[in-house]
C-alpha cells in the first residue's frame, strides 16, 4: 500500500451537593473520583448537532465511546477500534482493519459492521453530522470480516485524521436501530472505558468503569462529573474537597491552589487557541476597521497581566505545534497604525467606529476579562465596542446560523494540528463553523482541500494564513495553557487536545 497508518503516524455546579456522592477528603483514599467540569452536556450523540463539534465536550464522549482512531496524550495516533488503515495506491479506495474481541457496554459484540454503519451514517447528509462534508467523500462502505473498505468520491488528505477528532466515534448499529435516537439519548452505550450509570441534565453524570474495556479497565471504578459552569464555583469545589479535579480556572487561583497542602496542579499548552471571529457585516466589511482592531491589541500584555504569563501569543490560526505554523507571519501591536487606518475611513475621536463583540464569561480562564481589556485598548484608538455576554451554547447556535455579531471571542480546538481544521473550517465560507464569507478567501482555500501533494498543500495553507493576516479577516490571540487543579491523591495526565479524560487518571 502506498499510504498507510504508518505513514500517517509520521505526519502526524451543580449548585447543590449531590446527596449520593460522599464528600471527598484530601486525606482519604479516593473510591469515587469527582470532577468539577466547566460545561454541561447537551446530548449523548457524539456525531450529530452542535455539541458534536464542541471540543470541550469531547472528554465526556471519549469516556463512553471510542474514536475510530484514538490519540495519545501527545496527539500521536494510537491503535484503537481501527488497528490499521490507509489508501490503495491510486487513492481510489480506503481500507481499515477492525479490532476483534471488543464488546459494547450491553454485552453485544463489536464488529466491522458497526464501523461501516457508523461511517455510512456520518456520510449521509440527512443524518445531520456537522462535518458531513468530510465523511461524505467516501461511498460504497462495506464490511468483510474484520476489514472495512470504501470507495473515494473525492480525495481528502485529512480523512483519517478526522477519525481521531470531532464526530469520529463508532456507535452500535444493532442497539441504535433497536432503540432509535430518543432511546439512545436516554440510555447511551459505547465501547469506551466508562459506562453511563446516571445522568441528571444540567447537574451531573455518574460513570462506572467498564471492567471489560479492551484497553484495560480504568483505575477509578466510579467517576462523577459535576457540571459547574461558574469558574469561582469550580475553585470552591476543589478547595473544599467536594471535587478532586477541576480545570479552566483563573490562573492566579491556579497558582494559589496548587501551592496548598493536599492539592497539586498541571498547566500545559493545549491545541485550543483564543481568537476573535470577525463577521463580514456592518463595519467589519471595511478592511481598515478590521486591521485597526487587530493592530490595537497588545497580546503580550494581556497574557502577562490577565493570564499570569500562561499563554502563547499567535498571529495566525496555527500554533507552534501545528504543521502549517509559519513564524514569519506577524501582526504587530501598533496603535498609531490603528489610528491612521481608522482616519482613512473617516473615523476618529469625535466619530468612533462602533460595533458589538460577543463573549462567554468563565468558559475559558479570563475570557470576559480579556475582552474587557481588548475593548479598553480599542477605545484608545477610536473604537467603541459593546460587550454582549452569552452562554457557549448560544455561540454555537449563532455561528451555525451565521448570525454572530461583527466580533465574537471564542476558543478554537484543532487537536489534529492540520490547517484544514484551524484555518480551513474557521474561515471557509461554506463551513458550518465559519462566519466569514469573503470570496477571495473562499477561492484561495478551495483547491487546498483535495491537494494530494503534501508539501504543496501545507505551503498553500501558509499563503492563505498570510493573506488572512494581512487583511485581518480574523484576530488570533493566543494558544491556551490549560490549568488543571487536582487533589494530591490523584495523578492526572493532561491531554494535548484539552480533553480531560478520567481513564487517564490514577490514584497517587
């Protein structure tokens, strides 16, 4: 085979305390792991709807379901439900070898039929998979023994990479067809390391270990994940001992908590970036306004002052970890240039440019405070921005409908590190994740989707990033460093994707 797995590998609060959950203690052995998470779980189907493309929720999904191809904590590809994969020599067909001896949570045997059905379901537009434009590039998906094959309608160089990312989950064909969508939502099953024991919407989910997990039973037999969307409440959870692990808290709190007896912490860069979406409506149709907004932001100051130095400033939608990162593409902090650009469009102290910027509050550390700081910097050059705060679910809803405000703060996950999943889906107009509809950007990106020459493909994406930066069609801010605080009695392995995975945690 010309291209195979081996070559791919190389490229590679609740407010109330739960009555049934014993209060953890730092001094006691931990029988039930309790995690205070920063988001709710809207749906148990990891392949359909807005939640399926929320990178923050993937930690829930990966606890219960298995991806076609898993990623190790360093984002290298591992061997999972699919043990080997590739294209044939002329890239007209894909093939996948399926792991044997795996069972679903209800005891049914897992088979290649489940893989073929899951892939066909994702490739069918009527199913509503939000990245059907990837899965729909194959057809005639068949299972024969432990091998699945499919014909390629359109070559997609990142096809197998997507099998380790958003919506890339295998679901149980027989069970799903028996219970339907509503039945699956009420009683989801997967092949993953944990099984759903109890789920209270907007409150918590309790998981129990899958003792028959093909990858080995997880260390903690019971895990309760509380949905605690308020950052201050998450701090109180771990400081009081009501939860053993939490994430995404203010960095000054992270530094304070990890220094306390009985607590520890880890903070490492992850694949999430902070960015300001710009919608090409109203004043953002003026390139001078966009450029002025970009050059007026002192990213280093924001990272130092608000994030205690935890963050990596970026000027494109690529981080130093991504394959298309180009350090020569820069957008300087230059407020004098911002003033000049605004003046060219008739704006100034007596006639400031005005627009709305949307943001979450507490979804990411200091997200609202960062936007406040940015608005303050903008005010200095003649930009008056009104802040609107919304829940993360509202962001997804508005973005999918192309109804975001002229500016909107958001974090963007790209755990496969490919420019298609960062620049491509954020900036390509037909993508359900983009609000930028510029024809020139559309035309520059379009031929790169199926470029078979890898060097040419990556070089093309770098040029796209350069023109986007020069035209300020999005404002990248920083690569996030994820703060995780945990009880000293728990070993936590951070995952570069930003997913908090209970099955990677062990008693200390």
